[in-house]
């Protein structure tokens, strides 16, 4: 359900951005420090939205990769602990030392 709400909100945001961009079609001057260019404001708005989407998407991919790496390491550690626990289950238990420790604590 959360994915559906995210998709709906994303589409609404994209629609609002597109409407805002279409309303603002006047040419503006953009200073690139080495040159000044006059381009329509719609291209500036859509370009900034695209760059923002790329940055957010890149961060999301990096975060997902990092979490998958952490999950892989924790899964390997869990398997090692399970194997160690299974090897201890088959080991014989000395009942004399166990009963002596329990009676001395009483």
C-alpha cells in the first residue's frame, strides 16, 4: 500500500511540476560563470527537476546496495552461529559437573 501512495504522490508532483513549467515559458538568462545563455524557463525547471530526480535515485541505489551488503554479512554471521550451536548440541554433557555446580549454589 505504501508503494501505491508513493507512486500517486510522485505522479501528482510530476503533474504540478509540468503545469508550473508550462505556465513559465518566458526566456531567462542563465549564467554559467563562463557564458550567459538565454533559454526558456520551462527547460530550466524541467532540467532542475530531472537533475534532482537523478540525485535522489542515485542516493537510493547506493543506500540499497549498502543495506544488501550489510544483510549479506549478517546472514553469514548468523549461519556461523547456527553451525556453532549445532556442533554444541551434539557434544556430550558431563552431568556430574552440572549437578555439583547446581547443589553448591543452593
